[in-house]
């Protein structure tokens, strides 16, 4: 699912997740630990950070997300449209243009999901076979104590 979280660095209620379901807007404090986080607000955006919770609460309380007025629809009125609508509202307040669903997916969603997919693939390989990390040394560093920042490599353990 899609969700919007209150920024952990800008609110007392750390990590409250707002999401939209057939029940309407739901606020969760747990259950989203394995979600993919997409950072939309930079840490130096103080004016937006201070207003984020207020914008989110105002947006979520609108008739568009009230199940008495508008019903959840898996294709046209769902958590993705909730999130994108909120993001576009914030962009509007900031004097910037809205994102289309395609732009949001291309700029924010695909890079994160691709990275998560690669990480998950690596994790599955590492679970199947024992590996350990070794410090990589260049030719000039072999035999010396220099170069503690030489990078790492993964090497399969052979049981020896």
C-alpha cells in the first residue's frame, strides 16, 4: 500500500503513518516497518517541515477522503491517489507545479523499488550460502598497514 508519514524529525508523534483504505484515512503507528520510504522533504526545508503535520491533517480531513462522501476504488480513488494528491497540495502551497502519476512513479517510486528489489535479491543469495566481507587492498597496499578505507568485497566461504 501507499502511505504518508509524519516526518520523524518534525513531530512529537514520531512515525505516524497516514494511509487511505476502504475505511477512509487511517493513522497507524505500527505495521509499516517494512515499507519503502520515499523522502520528499529535505532536512533543510524548515518552513515546510514546520507545516507538514498541519497540511497532512487538513488534507486528510477533507470531504474527498471521507467515506461518507467518496468511496474507495481500487483503480481511481485509492491510497496512491491519496498520496499523490497530498504531495501535489504541498507542491501547490510551495508555489511549484503538480506531478503527474507518471512523473511521481518515475522520479520517486521506481528508483526506490528497484533498489529494494536488488537488496532483496542480494539478501536471498546471502541467506542461501555463507559469505563474509573482506577488506579489499590494491597492489600497492598489500603487505602494508596503510589504507584502512580500501573498500570491501564479498567472498564465499568454502568451509576451510
